[in-house]
């Protein structure tokens, strides 16, 4: 079987926002150590990351913003947002984080790898067209979706964002665009405040933004129920040629920034559902990129389960795997999911009631 591609690079560890910042280099260093230890049991191929070019970054970001970030190179500290700073190496890390994802998209589409996981920093899904936000500098996943369209001519790309937080930057990039489907599960209300049920795209983009705002306390059963009721059937109806995942691990029950209850099992099962959809819809083309996740042990364990899952999906499975038990789901969650299905069934007929 073709290997899973991974991207890693020492420059991703050089972006540093200070000793007390939760988005620390140690997050990736711990994942890299795990990979070195587990190497023999994982079917991995390292894909060399390149640097994204200015023109490519300008596909999603304002060119003046790209220049502004380039100007931070070599400066000790530049404040970009209340939560986000650049150090002397942040520009180098940020352009290679984006380029690493480009390299994985190339390798998946050219058939050198079955799927991939970009183990990069800084994360990206909060980054907006003209500004850094929420630990993010460039919107890695949005740039990758745009790259797949421009470079490889894809007409339909799906982005699934299972990070704890809403991917506001990704949503805004494609809000009026029917060629990129954005589906997000997130704790709500919570940072950054966006991601309500009614935010569903605009103009020709209507229906191509799918927000699944979840009440605090949701765990594996609730996430799997949302994946079965909304994520999988909408992906199927859209028919993507590539599925990208904003893979944050901050909805883990141990995470200090979130109020969710996912376990490693839940992440592995959500991944298996997406692998199933990728097998059915787009010849296994599935590329993940790391977003949040701030409890080191939970982050490493979840990433390990996802990396081993990427190499182990059984293509013989006929139905979407891991149907959750439906009777014991809490009423706050059920009513929220009901609202999502009511809203989205305007655009995606055939969505079933929970
Ligand atoms: Zn997050």
C-alpha cells in the first residue's frame, strides 16, 4: 500500500511566541519524537516541504499583508494580534508551513502517497486575508485549497475543520465561493465568536459553508453523531476531488483551552469516517494539517492514533463506519444538531433528522 506522507522541518520549531505561550515549539517537538519512536510501525514517507512564493500567498492574502509579515524576518519580536507575535524566524516557518502543505497536495494528487499529514507550525485557520489572528499567520489550509484549484485544476475541494475553535479565516476566504466546501465542528459560543448555524455562505457560495456549533461538553458520541448526520452526507452530495482537514486536537478532554470531551478514540474514528469518504469520493485523497492542541500528552497520543489510522483504513467497509448510539445524546446537543440539519437541508436535500 502507498505510504502516508508527512511533512516536518526544524524551521517549524523556530517560530517562538514566548515561554508562556500555549502554541509552543514543544508541541511539534513532542510529535516528532513520537514519530521517531514509532517509525517502524507506521507506513510513512517524508515529503520535503518547499517555501510558498509571494504570489501564491497572495492567492488568499492581501499582498501588503504578505509584505508586512516578510518585514518581520530578522526582528526579535513583532506584535501581530493580542495572541500572536512573530519572532525573527516566524516568516521562514510560516512560508514553509504553507509550502509543506503544497508539497503534500502535489504528492497526493500525483499518486506518490496515499494521504498525508502536515506537521507544521504556525497553525492557520484563524488567519484572515489582511491580518494574523489566534496564533495563526497565514491560512495554510485555505492556501492549500486554492493551490489545488490553481495548480492542479480541481473544481471541488472540501475542507473539514475539527479544531475546537471555529475556522473564521477559512470560512471568510471561501464564503462566496461554491468550489470550496467548508465544514466546521466547534465549541460555541467560544473564541473567535463566529461559526453560528446561520452562517452558511453568501451569493453563489450559499450552502457551501456548513457550521456545526456544538455546546461545551461534547465527546466522542456527539462528534460521531454530527459526522454521521451532517459531515458525511454533505461531503457525499458535494463530491470533492480532494478533502483537506484542519486537524486541531484542542477538543480533547485534557486540553486546557477547551471545554470538550473528545478522546483519542474519537479522533481516530472521525479520521476513519473521512478516510471512508475519501475512498468513496476521491481516490483516497485526504490531507491533514495540524492546527491547535495544547495538552502535550493528548496532542501526541491523538496525532499518533491519526497517523497510524491513515495507514490502516480497510477499503472493504461498505457503510460510513462508527454509527454512534443515538438514544443517549444530550438534549442540548440534539437541539443544536437539529438546527444545523434544518438550516443545511435547504441546500442539501436528503439530510435525515437525527
Ligand atoms: Zn483551536
